[in-house]
């Protein structure tokens, strides 16, 4: 007797292939993000393939952030410390997926994000990657979007040119939706939970010890709320100053105070 195995049957080759594909854990740090979190989670609910889990690490929100997260069946972790680096590290260590993606509460990702992530990390030489951030509000912030892209090159080139030229170093930032293998994240120690600012750049340097950093052409869309509040020119000058200051050893506390003005 011949047994026919359907494509969706647990014993089929196609099913086995799907089950072996890396699962995605999404980590979102929040503090009073009720205004924008719902749209972010609604977009994440459209992912095809779907994420394995969405983890919201909240640091004492007093608005509707937690209620909104629960309405989208996100896993909630309550953080005792209000610090993005601490929150993202806590979420990463609680995650059970093979791929970790760090998403800001005001960032919208494309529905095919997981496909892009799996393709990027299929290259064993890539340790960490991120998307191209398009900053927009009522309109697209073209200058800030352009600056966000080129600073991933010039910032590390100024003080680590060898790594940029020969080791694939780039400095990615939070609004670019950074992602990596969970095993690699744990291997390098992950985010430094004591850092007040530029924890993403610090992680890029760590990950570059084991592989290249890559920026994908696929876009994600981030709110321009900070830039719109103080103006494009002032905001970008501050971003440049913060990046240079970090690269050349400025104190974390002074950089944090400057960032809080943005």
C-alpha cells in the first residue's frame, strides 16, 4: 500500500524544512509608549511568516502600554530598571527564538521582515544586521534618513578604519531594527545593561569580533517625533556630536544629557 504524505503533514519534507527554519523573537523596550505601540504591534501581527514570540519589556509605564501589549498577546516582562540597554538585554535572555530582533515601539517593520532576516543570517560570515531606517511623520525626513544611513559608515571609519575596510564593521542603531542569532548574542555578552546610551554601537563592536555587520536595503519606518520636536538641523548636529563623543571617549553621563535634549 502506498501512503501519500501531504505538504502540510508533520512527516513531509516540506514540513520538516519549515520546522527547521530559525524562529524569531522580537524584543520591544517600552516606557509609556501607548501612543505608538499599538500601530507597531498591529504591523508585527502581519508578519509572514509569523514571529515565534513578541516580548515587551516595560519599565513602569503608567499609561495604557501594558494593556495594549496584552491585547496583542505579547509576553510582558516588568523591568525594575528604566534603561533601554537593561530592558533589551532582559528580553533577549528571556527569549526562546533562534533570531533576536530589537524593535523600538515607534518603528514599523515590513511584513516580510523574517524572510530578510533569515536570508541575511544564512551567511555564516554575518554576525548582526539591520534594516534601512526611513524616518517619517507627516512627511519623510529625507535628510535625517540619509544621515542615518551614511553614519553607519563614517562613524566607525573615523576611529576603526581597519575594521571597516577588512572586518565588515558598521555601526547600526536602534531605529534600524537590529537582529542577530541568539547564540551569537549570548556568546559576546549581549547589550551592556549599564550603558545609558549607544548600547547598540557597543553591541556592534562586540559582534564584529565574530563576524560582519550588515545593513539591508529593505526599509523600516520610524517616527520622527524627536527630530520634529527640536528641528532637523539641531537634531542631526546633536547626533553627530554624540557619535563623535562616544568614539573618542566622552563620559556616558554627558552623552546621556545631550541625548535627552533631542
